[in-house]
């Protein structure tokens, strides 16, 4: 990536942060976001009459046609969507898939011809995937953190089975100012709006999904903005960015209630900010390509 411009195609990549990654890479590489319009996807769904095999066949044919039209294509990156995996599987070009969330392994039988990476160390060991870091798409966007923060601790995210536990934390921390926004489905927030809510606190609560061992982007977003991390995820002790001053890893809610006040008073360890450069989009994708 350093000496030659690569021609990259990205299939899927519909999330805003994924598109931000493409935008960053486009400054130094030749990038193509390969997708179908919403109306065309709806038309395919209508024509296939709910037959998934027909749907995947039509969708895949159109995606492959777009990819074949890209001159000197070097590599294809895909999200963990079955329709996208099936669409690009027949192509002989190098294909890379990154699981951004924990997986149950149901897609593995379709991945024989893929270089597969994950952000989760348990999944890496369980399925033989390569472990990689979660990139921060636009570090410059994380200048939106309110100064000074108005709350002691915050959480902003989708339920994913965590709402009851997060509510129990809020009840336990009644002597603290909590800013917890738990959405049943993906909220209609821009990335900047999401960060403004998340980072309006001294500490950010990291609540893993069942089975998750690795961290989320939330950890890097918080640390880059000089916000501390509070979590029960003991695997964070081994995180490359871990420092005792910036991470409070609690055993149970009583432990959290007891230790949070002293933790709030400890100055933030600024040395971590420089280390976050390893999570830049360019650095993460350079490693994906090299491995």
C-alpha cells in the first residue's frame, strides 16, 4: 500500500462508519464502493418472490458485473452479509472479509476462498480467523466531545440484550449522573451526533454482547477523546491501550459503586492518545492486505 496505489472494491459497506473508511482510503488508493440502488434491491426481492436462491442469484450476477467492470482490480473487501459473500465467491480475485461482531459460525461454510478476519479473540481462536484491530474511520470527527463533560458516565447504543443490565447499573449508581441512551433498534443519529452524546461524560460504559471478548469502537472513541472506560469485560486488562488510570474493570455492581468515585478523581493518562494511531484506517487496512 505504501509504494503502489491499489485498486480496491468494497461490497456491502452500507454503514456510515464503513463508508467513512472508504473515504479515508480513497485519499491514497483507488476505491470503488460496489452496491445496488435501493429500488433495484427491492425489485430483485419482488421478482424473486421470497425465493432466497433466486434473490441471491440475481443480486450476485449484478454485483459481479459491476466488479468485472473495474480495471486492474486488486482486492475485494466484503461485509459479513450472506448475499454479498455469495455474490463475490465465484470471482478469482483476492477476497477479504472482516467480522465486526461476534459470529455463530453459520457463514463459515461459504468462506473457503476468503481471507477472514475478526475483531474478537474468542472467534479468532474458535474458528481459525485472523485477529485484527477495529479501525477508527475519522479521528478528526472525534473533536466533538463536549468540554467539560456534563455527566459522570454514559452509554449510547442498541439494546442487543443489554438494556436490563444497563438499567440495573443506572439504578445502582443513583448517586452519580448517568447518561444512558439504549435504543431498541439502530437510532437515526449521525456519527457526530452519536459521539456528542457518548462523549458528554467523564467515563464511557462498555457493555459486551453475550459471547463477545474483544472491545468495540466505543473504547477507542472514548480514549481518543480522553474519556475513561468502565466495564466488566476482564479481557480489557490485555487491551493494547489499557492503563490503570483509564480503565475501571469491575467485578459486580457493588464493586462498581464502591470504586467509581475514586476512579473519577484520577487524572486521565494522556500517553494513550499517541498509541491510538495504530487504529487509523490506513494502518489497519495495510495489515489486512499484508497478512
